[in-house]
C-alpha cells in the first residue's frame, strides 16, 4: 500500500480523458455461478456502496454506477480463454495455490469499471473495492488483476486497507512489479505492468546498485510519482529514487515485447 500525493499536471499538458482508461479484472470461479445478492451485501458492509437491485438472471450483466464510475459485471460460463490464467499464475510465486486455481476454475466474472465523472485514481479505487468485495464470495478461487493471480484473501486484504486510511492507494492490487537478474551474478533489473491504464508508460530499471527488494521499492516510488502527478516522466528528466539519481529515457522495453517504456538509467557521478 502507498499513499497518494496530489499534484497538478505540468503547464500545457493535455489532460487525460479518464473514460478512455477503464479498469478491468477477473474473478475466477470454481463453478459457473455466482450470487449478486451476496455482492450487494458485501459492498454495503465494506464500503457503504448500494449498487441497487441485481438483474433477475445471473446470466445478465449487472450494470450500476458508483461515485462517478460505471461498473459492469458479467458471468462468463467457461475458463479464461487462451490459457491466460495459467500464464498469470506464473507471475504469482508467492501464492502456492495460483497454478491450481488457474487450472481448475470453470468460469469467471469479468469486471470493468469506467470513469464517467471521476478521475483515473478514484476510478481505480472503485475497481479495487468491487473486486475486493467479490473476493468474499465462496465460489471465487482467484482474482486476476495486474497481470497476476491473487488469492481471494490476499486481494481482499489489499483492498480493505483503504478502509483504515482514505489516502491509501492500493497500488499492489493494480500494478505488477517484476524483478529479475539479466546476467548471472549481475545487478538486478525491474519493470512494471499496468501503468498504461493510467495513461503513462511502463517503468523499467535495467541497472540498479541496490538489492532486489530495494529495487522493487524504487519501482513503486516511480509508479506512484507518475500516477500522482497525472503524467509521464519527461524524456531526459532526472529523478531521485531511494537515494539514487536516475535519468528517464523513452526506449523499447527489454522485459516486455513490443512496448516502449520509460527506462530509468542511473546518473553517473
């Protein structure tokens, strides 16, 4: 979890159209069924959100509005296509049950949250609230978000952190932070997945003098800087992360195919 710091866009910056950056996620189901009435109870209990009466049939999409966002939830009575859930499970090494959840789920709920009269940040909060409340349903095996699978308990825990502090931004429910070592015995490198949904390029650090966990903290700091100020790093801009000076450069990604990232390179003293 991290706290959002509100800043203004740079002068002359074209403001983002929030509705063009929807937040999406999947709730993987053990069986092709769900209980909308249970979700309504959870939303009321968790966030004091009343979505209204659900549709008469669970086969119909449930569409409602929350704080300036349009929420659409639909049941897909089949596994996630193209083995996508199995691929996301590989990004979840900290959850031993991820592979089994991906391989055994029989259906999923597709959730889309679209900003209509709210900001990208608040729209993202709403999406995490919806998925966090869905996680309490007993038929949910996993939550597919931020290019990884979460256990229902882990995702819900991250979402509920917003109840304790309204300034908390559930970044780990929204952004994936990958760390790897390109060369055996070399320095760690890292990248993000999910910043594109905030109108910013992904961040990549290919050479950090710090340890992997410290590098991950640098990536989190860099991601929050872009989200908070509502714009990407300028090409050539210098920033400080964890006591290290970096210079941003827009380049093709090393970790992600066919993606242009904002690579942060250490500034040589």
